């Protein structure tokens, strides 16, 4: 999403790529029955490292929007033309999300309208329009309003047919109610969806936090002052999230307000650390895998989703590649969890091959 007038931020490219690599690792273990605990989502309240992956990517989407469209507006691009491109790109990302859900059987009777790419498309659309037509003060006001309003609704407003919300139970909240009443198609959890309707609003705030970080990066010229504000901002968000967790638990499934600040704070700190390592200390070699994956991040995600039909299916009565891998390592004395984790790493290495070839040929697939 970079433009000619805004230089690419190496730290951002690397962080995007490493986030996609982490997404593939947590999505593609050798067996879901044998996974190290940190590589599983928290069952309900709380968070594991796996719960940071998706919000990190949405945060990066927000940073990228600021970096890209700031340069395009500065170079004289018309807002109306940019809006057309934003809407088209959002529709394409959403369409690819639907395609991946239908792949490979294309059974439209079980279509899932929500999903990871679907949420990315909505957050991208909302944040890009906010950037093009409003200012950072409005972003802050809207973000606070959405987070506080969502907290009041989810934690305190009685739910029709249920009564007082119970945040310890997945089905006793407004997010579940909205999904069960208004979200068509297949739902990930039968009667509600972690990428459902209401929880998309605080997810937009995750993107807004990234936009604010991007604006700070662009407008503060002194690198050390820039890093000071990023580290301070990230730490502040993390602390506020910890306090809010007492009243509104950190919860990815509901994308609670405390979860937004918790993950947004960690994402801001991670971006600041990446800038410190790459731009200040000049240590760039470590970024190579991240830059390669980050250059075609959505493509890597799509390939990882599509190739599961090869790497996770049995063929003609023969055990699938994942089963053969895990059985082989178990025969050598390794645990099933280790076999499952190393298969996920192997899968990342497989996806690395096509994205590396694209990178070497300077082919960057943009939806």
C-alpha cells in the first residue's frame, strides 16, 4: 500500500510478514488434538499469544492506510478516485474470504459470510474512509466512543430473552444475540461467530490505533522522539487495558474494549521495537523472512488456506502428509505436540517458496 512519495517503512513490512507467518503457524498445526497451549486461542476470557495475531494484522492495516494514503493525497490524488479504489479493494478482499470458505467443494448451502478476510475488508474500508474524510481528533473521539459504548452494551444492557449479560457464558451477550438474529449463513460457533456483527465495531478501533501510530510516525521527524511516543503510547494502552480487564474481561471472541487496548498496546510496542532495531540500530538482516512474506501477505494467507487440501487430506486410503510426519517423529521419540508444531513450521517453509519467488521477481499481488 505504499506510494512513491512516502518511503516504505522496513519495520512495518517485517512486522506484517512475521504476523502472517505466525497466522499460518497457529492455523495449520499437524493435528488440532496435539497443540502446545500458547498456540491455541483462549477458550473464552483471557488471551494467549495466538490471540494477538489477528489484531496485530488489523493494527498493521491501519498503519499502512496512513502511510499509503497520506502520500497519495500529497501527490494530488483525488479523494473520489481513492474512494473508488478503496471500495473495490474491500470488495475483492471480502470476495476472496468467501472463496476460501467455499474452497474446494463450493457448497453454497454452508456459506459463511463472516471470517478473517471478511473482517479485514470491513476494517480496511471503514478506516480508509475515516482517513480520507476526517482527522485524527475525530479518530480518537470515535474510537473512545465505540469502545465505551460497546462496553456499556455488552456488559450492562439486558439481552432480549436472556436478561442481564453474563460475560462468563458465550451465549449470554449482545454479540451472540445479534449474530443469531441477523447474521445469515453458517456461523463458526453454530449460534454466534467470533468475526460477527457487533464485534466488528471494536475491531475497527484496532485499525484506528494503527492509523494513529502511522500518523505519529509520519509527522514526528526526530526518530528518538517518535520512538518515545510510540513506546509511551503502547505502554499506556497496555496499562489501561489491564485495569479495564477487571470490569470488562479481555476476550478475543467478543473483541472486548480491553482486548482492543491490550493487543493495540502490544502491537504499538512491537512496531516501536522493530523501528528501533531496524532504523536506529541498523540491524536489518533479521527482517528478510518478514519482508518476503509481508510483500505478498494476503497472497501467502490465501495459498496457506488453499494448499490444505494437499497437506491435510488422506489420499486413496493413505494417511495424509501431516499424519505421516507426526507418526514419523513420534517413532523417533518426539512428543505429538512437537510433531504438530514442527509440521506447522514446515508448512510455513512450503508457503515461503512461492512468496520468495514472487519477491525475487518483484511481483507484488495487490487485491
